[in-house]
């Protein structure tokens, strides 16, 4: 039925998949992934990010790395898990290993993905850029996987 979501399966006739990226401070890694997903998915995926212990801003290093790779960070803001619609998520990606998933309610129906990505907070611009490039590769792979799942279910 058009406009309905079937958890874990996305087709063009359904609402956009909702993907949440989580890290510790929601200042570096997860906002990078959010911005990249929004751009690379061309609206087919609604991307969110949140921190387990969010700080009050997006790191300047994050914004610089995104800009250097051609992504906008203008609409990013630091937020916690309580600030995103957890129960609406189709996929939740922990960027801090399994530790991030331990903070989620057990009964969430979302698919859970674990990435272990170095936190560049407090590091120099080159570390931020290297982390951003790694996240970009991971996001591209995730989007390819989600698109393949879509094709299998059309």
C-alpha cells in the first residue's frame, strides 16, 4: 500500500527509510554520517544522528571535513537519543561499537548495525578528514546494501 512502511524493506512506493547514527557526543562521527546519508541517498533515506552524552555543538573539525568532501553541515545540531523518534527508526547504526547499542530500548524493531570508528574529537584536521572519508565509504556501502534490499522486494 503506498505510503506505508514495512520495517527493513524500502521501495520507492513507501516512505523513506529512517536511519539513525549514534556516537558519544553527537559532535563528530554521527553528524558526519547524517549529512553524508542525506546527500548520497538523494532523499530516499531520512537520516538522523544522536549522542549518548551529547555536547552542545557540532565540532568545527566536523564541519570543515564535511565541507572539504563537498557536504553541507548547515542543518546539523547536537542532540541526544531522547531528541529523535527512536521507535520510528528502520536502521540504527552505532558508530562506537556494541557499546552504543546497549543504550537503546530492547524492544525497538529497528535493524542494528555496529561500526567501530575512531573519535576525532580534539584531533587535527587531517584526522577529521580521514575519519570522514572512512564514514563516507561506510555510508556508501550501507546505502548500496539498502538499495539492493529494495530491489529484492519490488
